[in-house]
C-alpha cells in the first residue's frame, strides 16, 4: 500500500505509518517539528508536509525528504529484526515518564531563535523503535539510569556492575546507553541478576553501536529492550548521542553518574535530569582518580542538586516511593525470614525476583547441595516466601516486596 | 615560693601559677568549673577553693585535690622539656579562635543536669601547655584541622599527606591529633613542605602519645607546636581524646575529615566544628572502602553541612578569606612569573615559603644544575620573587601571596 492510501485508511495502521514516516523526516529533538505534529496530529502532519501545505519553517526542516518514503521499508526492516514501532497512541507508550518532557517543551519560547539547541532541547520523542520482549511502559515504570565515562576505570566498572546487579535483584530496571565502560558494566550487572535492562541507542535498533557489544545487545534484547528514536539502519552520528541523552533522563526516575572526567558531559546529563524533576545521584571515588573528578565537581556544585550515593540502597531510597523503598533501617522488623535455618536463608537469597530457576541453579548460587535445596523449598513455599512459576522457583511477591507491585511514579 | 605566697604577689607570675594549679584541679572541659574561674578570676578561684569558700558544686569537683599543689613542679617539668604555659592573659593566647568556644559555653544551661556531657561540652581551655618555638596565636591564625581514622588505608594516608604538604606549602598550619594513620600522615606532609604543624594532645606535652611517634613529635616540636590542656606527666586517658577534640575544632578555621569508618567519631567531630561556626570538609573515597563509609555518611547528611573537598585548593577556598584564597581560576591573571624561562620557573617553584634553603637544595628540588640555579637567582630576586634570609633562599612575601600577610579570620 502506498503511504497516501495507508493514511487515507485513518486507523491505527495509518497512525503508525505516519509516525514511522515522521521519525525519518526530521532529526528527533526538533522543537518546532514536534509542536507541528502535536498540534495537527501525525496523519495530518504527513499529509500537509507532502502536499506542500505545512508552514514554511516545517517545510524548511523537512526539505527534499518530503517527497521520499521509506516508512513501509522501515517498518518491515524493524519486523525482520524482532523490533516494532511504539507510538504515543499505544498503551505501551511510557506516557507518565515522558510527561516531564511534554511539560518542559511547553516552557520553550515560541520564537525559534531563542529555543534550546536541538542537542539539548527537552522535547518528547515522536515515536520509539523498540526491540525486545518487554513492554516499554512496564520496564521504565521503576527504572534508574546508570551512566558514566566510556574511559572508565576498573573501580568504576566494578561499582556500575554492582549497582546494576543490585538494582536488578530488587526489580529496578537499569537504563543506560549501551556504550563502552560504565554503560556496559551497568547493563551486564543487571543481566547477571536475571533482570531486564534497557539500552537507549543513538542509531537503529537493527544495528546497535558499538559493534563490539553485539553479544551484549543480543542479550539485552532477549529479556529487556533496545530503544531508539531513529529508524532501522540509521547510523550513530556524533550529535545523536546528545539528543538521545534526554531520553535516558526522561524515561527514568533518576540518573546515577558513576564516573566522569573533569568538565565532561556529566554536568549536562545531571542538569537535564534535574530540569525534568528527576533525581541526580553521583558515586564518589578516589580523589586521586581523574575519572572521578567530574563526579566530585557535581557533588561540590550546590546548584546541581546532586546526592551522593554509595550503594544500590542509597539509589532506591532516592528514587523509590516514600515509605516503600527506604534503605534498610539499622534494626529490621521481624519477618517470616526470622528463624530460618542457615541453608534456608541462603536458598531464599539465591531465588531470583522474576524468572524462576531450577533447584540445581539455586544450589549453585546458594553454595549448597541440591538435596538441601529440595529439602528446604517446601517449607519456604509454605511460608509464602518462594513460588513455583511452572518452569522454576522464584521469590514470592510478598517477599519481593517493593519489587512486585506497581507504584505511582515519584515526580 | 609556696602557692599562697606566689598568689599574694598578684602579678603575671601569680596568674600563671594559679592557672597551672587549676589545670590539674579539675579535668578540662568542665563547664561549671570554667564558669567559676571566669567569674572570679584565676587567682581568686584558687584561693577560694583552697580556703573552702568555693560553692559546693566546685568543691565537689575538686575534692581532695584542693589540698595538693604540684603547680610549681609542673611549671618546672614543662621548662625542662622546652615547654611553657600559655594563659588567656598572654598576648600569645589564641583569643580570636577560641572566642567561638566562649560563645558556645554561654549558651549552655546553668543547670548542671542539662549541660552537655563533659566529653562533648564546648568550653574554652583554662590554660594551654605548649612545647615548640612557634607563637601559638600566629600558628593557628591560618590553620586547618586534618583528621581521620587511625586504621587508615594507603589511599587515606596518601591524600592526608598530600593535603598536609600542599597546605603547608601555602602557609596554612595543619592541626591534628598526632595519632596513628590520618593524623600522622597530615603532620608528616606538612613537615615535608618545611611548614610548621601543630599537634593537640590528650596527655602531657613531655610524654606525647603514642610513644612510637616519638620522632614525629620531636620534629613537630622543632618548628611547630605540641599543645595540651593537661599538665606535664598526665596520661592519655580514653575520655581525654574526646575532650581534646573540641580544641582541634576550636583552634582551626575548618576541619577536613579524610577517612572515617561507619558510625565513627567523624560525625561528632563534624558536628562540633559546625556548632563552632567552622567549615566541615570531607574527602570522599572509593565506595568499596570501609574507611570511606563515614565520610560518605557525612556528605549524604544534609544537616552536617559538609563540603566535599578533593584537593588543598578546595580546602583553602572553603576556609580562606573571600576574594583572597579562591581556588585557581581557569585563566590566571598575568603576573611577574609570566615570561620566566623554564629553569627560572622550576627554581621559583622549588623555593620554600618560610625557611630559606641553599642553592644546592634548590637544584635538587628543581631538578637542574646548581650553576643554573645561581644563574637565575639574581633575576628572580630583582623581580621580587625570591629573597635571601641570611641563611638561604625563600619565596618573597609578594610571591607567597596569601601566605605572607595576616588576614581577618573568617567566621
């Protein structure tokens, strides 16, 4: 079907095809273009642009691309790599999270000359190409961005990996950019905890960058999501990383900066998160490390409003719901865990939150015999601490606690 | 001369002897005792106590010691080890610095039951036993406390040593407690920069503790000062360290905590400095280090009002006079240094601030030939950048900049 026939149909397919076309017409992050689409709707926006009836400024932004149409090819290319286009009209659209960007763009001046530069403008995406089995809105509901330098140190990677792992264990989604260094360590930490993680890319989801992270991206797309504003095939141009960064801040409840060099992008990242009303968290490091200088600059800057975090518990305390996600108090209240045997406690601690695992796997993680695991599992199930998913054992929702129920977003 | 004869004399010697006696009569840090001495004066205080005419509470505090007198022996013991008693009536008394303690004690309740515990009470010293050539008031005028854990790591000792060295180079006095770990590293760093440093002890200045630091204390007493509220011969009892800590906070413009374990004394130290209106500064470290947990706790606690510092420049910016001690701006204004040859710059950088050194020493530090040093020194002297002290070369006051002139104390 041609684009014009498809649009004439008017249904959900028309909307999706219109937004696919729009996502290639103008670089994402362009305030005036987003406003035009927002005011007339995506189908009408495409029609007006292609018929030469759009305002001058919009026609100038689109240029010769008004006559081209790769939308059907893009949608098919996405399908071939297991991806789909998620649009604001879908249930899956992370409307709650992205509302902050909608608010922020409404505060930008009408006058183009005084608007924020496109690389920094707070403007919502027109559509998102996503690859992976998870639902986008569910994955970002309890999510934290963990970002930092590509030229990270062993210390930074260790901390990012631990944070990723512990956040994953507690059912928080780790969002990052899939880059070398801190990003990759955070994603890997989450994956090691059998948790879904989300990589926001600055290129097509069919050709994630860097290529050396092919295996990592493959693993992310198996349980989590690869997300991009750019259609399949798009290259990771330099400026696209800056445009992309606003999405990392916008999709999450807060951003943790793990390592950053002096005068690096860390300040800009923090400023964006803060402008969207999100938590800015910073991991300190040795003052002798050049890769912590940017972190310490942020913590010294009162206007940055950054909080020092030294553990996943600190992060969750900062972004979690009030009263539900506080860091462990010094004395824990009594719980069904009290009185468990040493082996039972270790088996319980070995149980994942989401995907059930075999008793053999539990024995390996808990460091005990399979027979011991089989012996304590019935008692743990009786105490409502673990449950059988049909394919494996995992923590029961009550024990998962804050991890199992949906909570209203903070901010 | 007996104590009573000496007191009858009424002159400066009487004052000194009275305060020597008082310094042994009741443990320092006792609010009611300090108030009694403050209200009737030291000579009258001793007379009333010894004649049984002091208020009940004071008599109870002194007890059987009212009849003893070691004051002359203490003064002689001090003299034998090169020490002296500095009293509030002396020019050398650091009145400006200790004024904050006088203010703080005035806010304590009259009612003994509700006063702060003696180990934490903000009360000025009645007298100070000092050992070393420096003038106490001059040494503390531009001083910073550098404190931290005794069980420090190599990282903490390195940072404390660097801070001590760089503060010393810039004519700031490093004040600490002479303990193992961070304290010792800070003192040693200052000494390595040929700077005077000050150790506040919890025992007599004739038997500084720990004994293993004998050589360190000897070096401190050669150019700086050992200071104590306790008369010669007094042992370093456990509670005395806590009482002593208020003096470290009180004598300095700010306190830098370099390493501290979880729930260690760091919070108390910081709280005391803050209560006295002094800067609280904290050096971060790896979040993986148990010895930085207390530091990060302080930085996460908004009420502690602690500033993250990663360098001596940060410390000086926090405690220095406004406009005179800011950390280096990104672009330095033009100065007589501009246009110097590479060798001349290195020789200039090798010149110490206080004690002049030989051209041979300059050559070693600057890493160049003695002949080169002798060649550039006349030009540096002509440009008022260095001066000859009679025994060696050092930076001229103009170049020393903020290090050479006295400035009003901040706070």
